[in-house]
């Protein structure tokens, strides 16, 4: 595709339910990143994939959060037993490699609301 | 807490004036980047400056980096109403076999026509 896409664009769920967020990076981008942005705040780094591998998962807020990437392409971020404090915009980005001068290309985000 | 701290948090200027935003960080870095975000949508990459560079230009943008002070500044010259957005600095550091990315809390710029 022309850019990074994310789905769904909006998700409203009830506390305690599981949600799955999807990210389709730009074709050929080996690096993929997940961030969380609360209202009016900066971005909180969650996890980074190089290919299918995520060497460091320590940025994930709790063990209710998990992420995977398959085939070096699509990634899913799963939040189990959602809590109200999980409400935020979840942003995905990709790049050809880390530290590239062209930076990261961001998707439009998924706005998650936990009631 | 966020490593990157931008100041000011908010800035309002008249069209045609220059806008300067600053960013401070705490640990050593590989690169520092600036991004723009319009109305809570996805971020757009503006410019990357490497840790061994001191200044970089791109169109109306000028970025400086002072690694001794762990700070960077973004200057937008001859601002336009379309520059109204939030601006974030982001640092990346390779440690323990992986990259860590830290975004600041952002500067909300408003350019008045």
C-alpha cells in the first residue's frame, strides 16, 4: 500500500474484554513500532520489531499487552482484559531500518475507548 | 516519565514570524528526530539529525543539536497558518540489542493568520 494502515480506526469496548489492533506497514519496511498516545500527551513507546523479532518487550505497560509480527509484515497488538486506563490512541509506524534519515512513517492510529 | 521534554508546551505567533521550539533529553542518543502531528492524527517525520551533527536544514526548518547540553532546537522560519500543529522531538538509542525510542510531550504551535 501507499502508507501504513491500521485497523480498526476506532474501537469501543467494555472493561474486561480483549481487543486486537492491526497494523499493515509499508511494503519492504523491516522495522515496525507501536506507540500509545493518551489525550494531549506525547507518545509512549511500546515495542519495536526488526523483522518478526522483538528483542525488548519491556516497554509494554503490563502482561495484559502482547504483540506479534508474522511474515515480516502485519503486526497485531493484543490487549487482554482491557481497563479504562488503556483508553488511548495506538499508533503504529514502520521504517526501512532503524535510524534511517527518512524516519518512521506513521499510520493514522486506532482510537481505543474502554467503557 | 518521558525522556524528551519540549518547551514551550504551547506557542502562539503571527504568520510570518519565526517559531523556535526546544527539546531536552537525558541519556546518550544515536539520532534525534522532529515530527509534526496535526489534530491528533498520525505523525509526519520532519527531519533527523545524527548525534555527530550539529545543525541541519530542510526548507524552512533548521535543527540544531548540542550533545554536551543534551538539547536540540527546531526553528521554523516565516511561519504559515498551515504550520499550526504539535511538534515532537524523538530520540533513539541502541542498547541491549534493541532500539529504544523516546518521544517528548510536544509543543503545540498556533500560527495566527
